[in-house]
C-alpha cells in the first residue's frame, strides 16, 4: 500500500454545483472565484467537495461520461439551458468547470475533491437531458427488474430507477468516471458520495453483494496509488456513508473493511439525517491504528439551520473523537456566516463555551412531509439507509411503571463550566402534541424526578423539511410545552436517560399525547 501524507483539514464543504444552473449565462471564471471560492476566505475550510453531476450526466469536461446537454438542440426549462450554456462557456474559455475550479481552489490554498454521486433516485422524465443515456439505453442496468410491476409507494418501487451495482457494466462505467477525476485532472483526490442516494442493489441482494462494491473500491484505490507513485501527488479518497457501520453493510457498503484495508483516507459518517444519534464514535474506533480520518456530517435541509443546533452537533462529533466536520448544502450561506460559524465549529476550545441546543432526532428528518404526495423518489432510499429515530413517540398509559426511555447525548462539560461560573442556565423542553391542561406527566432525568415544570398550552411550531419547493417551513402543532430548569447533576456529559410517563390524561380525549421534540438548551455567560 502506498504511503500517503495526511493533511489537517478541520472543515470540508460540499457544493452541489448550483452556480451552473442559477447564474445567468455566460458564467465566467471570475464568477466562480467571487461567488464561490472567495466566500471561504478567512475560514478553516480545507477542501471543497464539488458535485460533478447526477444521473450519470456530468457538468464538467469529461471524456468518459456524458456531458450535460449533449445531443439536445433546445431546452424546455431555463435551468437546463443555463447549465448547458454555462458548462459550454467554461469549457471554451477555461478548459472546463473542473479545470477552472481546481486552479481557483489551489490559488486560495484549498483542496478540491470532485464529488461523484454514486446513485440517483430522483424522479424524472427519461427524455430529459438530466436523465442520462446510460440508463435510457440500458434499462436492464437498473435496480428494478424489467417487466416487474412494483406496488406504488413501496420501497422497491421507490428505488427501482437507480443503477444496480450488481451489474458488471455499471461498476465498470462508474470506475471510469471516478478514476478520470484524479488521473486526468490535478485534483486532490475524489469523493464518492454514497448518500446521494443510498440504494445500490436490490433490497434482498444488497448485503450479499457488498463484496462487489468493495471490489470497486479496491480497484479505485489501486489506480489512485499508481498515480501517487508515478506523480508524487498527494491525493486522497473520501467517502460519505450512512450513520453506522451495520446499516452501511446491510445496504452493500462494507465500510469497516474499507477502513481496515486502507482503501479510504476520509470517511464522512452519516448524511446529516440523524446527527444526534449517528454512531460516529463507532467509526472513530474502527479507524484507530489506521491512517483513515473520520468526519461528522451535518446537512442543511434536515433541518439544521439554527446556529445553536449546529454548534451542538459539532460538539458531539468532537467529543466522539472526529478529525473534522463536513458541511453539506451550506454553500448558499453568506460569507459572514461562513467566516463566523466555520471558525467557531472548527475549534473545540472556542466551541465549548458557546450556546448550544441539543435534540433527540425525529423521523421527520428522514421523511419530508410532502414527498409521498409528490411521488418524488428522492426520499425512498433514506427510508432504508437511515436508522430509526426515537421521535415521535406516543405517550399512553403503560401496564408497568416505566414510560419510554430516550437517550439524550450532551457533549458539554457542565460540571467544570458551572464551577467556573460560565453557565447561565440550562432548559429542557418537551414539545407535546395534543397536550392539555389536565394531563399529568412524570419526567425523570437519569432516574431523578424533575419538578417545577413551566407548562403552556398554546401549541408549538417546528421547522421541518417539506419538499423541494419551499423546502423548510414552520409546521404548527396543537398541544403544549413543558420546560424544566436543570443543572448538572442530574444532567451529565455523555448519554442521559430521559423517561416520560403518563400519570393522568385529560378525560374524553381521543387523540393521544405525542412527544414530537426534545430540546436541551445550554446557555453560557458570554461576555
């Protein structure tokens, strides 16, 4: 195995190549610099992971894949037309988007990892320029079996249009796309994004076929090592995978083997869907004694936009022993935001005395409200590749004493912070649908009963992922909120057990009380 030098990059950021579709043509290299690269000035962002395409259609100067818009004389949508014109203009003027961005990143002292989406399950017209010839001409390469009618809305139906890595032709095609990105271009390696979208085999064949994906990984690693040996370049292989090793293995990704065999340099654990429950520490432990670095992934849309929440997630990752933090879909944030938040998040010492909001993960992060109605296939793979969450949970009477017990993890060392006079207050909030004035709940934190709750019954709202139109929106629930001022102890660093038991229910109420959200707000005396 070729020896590789490890760089210290505290923050990695993904960019989905939005500028090609949104910028009015003609897009210039100067636009790329000012609207993309310059927004990361004075930040600890060490590398840009730039998406090169989707559905096996690519918006860069590839010679082995299909370039977006090839063979189309006209475009029905302005988005498609802009992407085609901007890609062509950059190819004519600067060699292409990837060539230009590689040069710009290196001039800004940033690395670049072209990001390959390893599958795509978004719904689309097969005649669209966004639906590649590879699938159109070879329907036998897809996960769905030809001639089989799947039950609409089922998981097999939802992933049927993705490419099937059990096919040798699929693996060979993707190997050509991947290796070109570091063999023909002066990139710093490549990212394989297995979270866009995480279904690669038929459901009943995925676990058994995991060796096929590992074979592809070994091939890519060998080709990368050959380039390193021949050129002396320092290039790395990054993968973005599900939030625990068992789930990854079940869907056909033997990440533990990849780490043990030295096939990957950086593993981004989790797509950001369950950031408070992702088993990041498991990845860190698997990488001990190897050269592999583990990063924790944060995703903008699901929904992680509150700065206190971002700081809490990052703190949890640092506490688990990661080497850095990975941000997905935050490319549109203002420069001021990037400079402030990325500098905070990159330094655990700075982060430890900043306000945070810890949560228990909610299933809504996995399933957006309107996807089923819209029949958008984007959501289906996540139903299989994201572990179940603790919320929402219904709170009926139970036959025995204990109610549901939730795990709430906190990274802050409140004992030390309290002794130093740094903690202003901590508040535990329970948001309860259908909660009414006569309802009586017993709440225990680490087996200690919490008292003196503040209760309100005016309903509450949550920021939720809706669809790919409005995306995030506030959803209002009828019910109420319970708030507790808490200290350490009983609150402790690490995993806390939260038990909630229904003692008395408002009479003649048909709707059950449902715990929709748990929030722990930690506020410091910041001067």
